[in-house]
């Protein structure tokens, strides 16, 4: 038997002792004994994150009044700033300071005039309306009796006037007693609202006066590499909120003018209160217009039943055109949202933040939609070779210097999609 001896391979000494590689953490967690621990820590991290989110929401809710005051003040400053710039360019002396002083003097005078009008005209109309409760009840009773007679409803089955009398005999005294008991609370709440309104005006005044300094400090906080994204956010917020406010103010003015015009032509009473309620209702998107129709139609039915049909037809007809044709187009052109997204924004905002969420949910969703669309379009352009945003921007700016970066990126994304589709078709 022949034994073959082999010489072992001798490797040069490298100066380091080889040590076994420790198992990775992922391998340990995937191992049988540690799999339960990995799942436990993962779920624990998720629960901890949810708890932190809940604590943050509770803290925000605890400061909801302060946040709302600051938000409304910023909103007022946002509305006033363009007007201040226009007036400052036309003033021969004083510049921006004089323009700010003039605009806020007008705002203060308007608020004082509105408060005086509500305290004098509105209070007189409310007193007169409550003084005619018995007469109004008799009118409604007679109207229900005529309706029951016209429909030939047997009083033994359903007696509409009796049901109405029974309801009013318990409802009106309860409302009167509750109103009397809550007079001090109502007065205190009114004073609180006026105080908050005063704080809003003062805060917005400081925001407008120091807007450039505030923006400069924000720009310093944000790193320079995110300067483009910050500018995009500022421009998007300005576009969304500005368009939304312009649309809402247009709709409110149109509805108030319609209500007051119809009321003046047909001699409806309590036009001041009707106009105030109509204006407040119209600020609520979608659900506001039907609410805005209720006061003038109710006043007509109670005090001018002879002109009820023409008043109702005119109000319903004009508002149908305004809401179904004018409002979606205005929202799409000014905010950039599809009517379906507008409705979803309204529902989500109302479910999250109530009335204020319903009012400002549309511009907030519009900001999110514009930002998401911008970055999605950027990714679509980056995925296709041969299409460059800078080239498209230079081409478009040569023909339209006022085009926005969002529109440039959207057009570049459309070209990239068309280019990729052409390549795919040529490959097949």
C-alpha cells in the first residue's frame, strides 16, 4: 500500500487572527428562539408610535382655540397682503406702513359697523320677529289646515293643525325659557368672540407688517438644499388658499345679492338677518347653499305666502345654476381639484375637524394633491430617458414666461409618457 504524503499549504502571515463572523441581528431574529422576540419588539414599536400620535393629537386639541386663532389670523393676513401691496404701490407717501394702516383701519371700521348693525338692526328684527310669534303660529296653523283640506286628509287619522299646536305649545315656552336662562352665557360668549376677533386682527397686523422677516427666518431654518421644495410649498399654499377664498367670497356675494334682490322686489321683511344667515351658511361648501335657501323661503312662507311660488322658483333656479355649473368650474379653475375630490375633501374635513374642517378641508387637500402630483410627475420624467425638465422649461418659458414650475413638470411628464408609449409601440 502506497501512502501519498501531501505538503500542507502554507499561507503568509497577515498579522491578524481570523475570527468567526458573528451572526447578524436579522438572522438571530429569524431564528426559532428569537422570532417571538422580534415580533414582540415590532408590535411594541407600532403601539408606541400610535401612542405618541394619540398624545400629539390630544395636545393639539388642548390648544385648539389658540391654533384656530393663529390660523384665522394667518388667513386674514394672507387675504390682506396682496391688497396692501397694491395700495402701497399707488400711495405717493408712507409706503407699505401707510397702506397697512389704511387697510386695517377699514377692516376695523367694517367690524365695528357690523357689530353695531347686528346690535341695532338685527336686535330690532329679532325682537319684532319674536313679538309676532302668535300671529306667525296662526298663519302656519291656517296654512296646515288648507293643506290638509286640499289633500283630503281625514282629521281623525292625522290632524296637522292639532299636531302643530301641540308641538308649539311645548316647544316655544321651552325655547323662551332656555333663551332667558342663557342670556348671561350668550353675552359672555359674545364678548369672548369679540375678544378673539380683536386678537385675530392684531396678530394678522403683525404678520402683515413683519411678513418679509418671518419668511426670511423660515428660509434660514430650512436647509439650502430644500429651498426649491420650500418655494414650491409656499406657492402651492398661496395658490390653493387664494383660489379657495376667491371662490367662496364670489359665491357668498352672489347668493347674498340674489337673496336681498328677491327680498326687495317681493317686499320680504327681516332682510338684514336673512342676509347675515345666508352669508354665514354659504361659507360652508356644498352643504351651505341649501341651508342658505331656508331663511328667505321660511320668511316668505310666514309673512308673504302670496308670493311663495315665484320666490321659491327664482331662488331654487338661480342657485341650481350657481351651484351645479358655477361652483365646480370656479373650484376647478381656482383650486385645481376635481368636483369628486372637492366633495371627498369636504367629507373628510368635516369628519376630522367638524365645521372648520368642512370649510378649510378643500384648500388643505388641494395643497396635498398639488404637492403629490408634482413629485409624481418628477418621478415619471426621471424614469424616461430623452426627456429633461430643464429643456422643457426653457422651451415653455420662451413662449409663456408666466408659466408655473408645476405646469412645466406636468407637461414634461406628459411628454415622457408619450415618448415611452411610442418606444413600447416601436418595440412591438
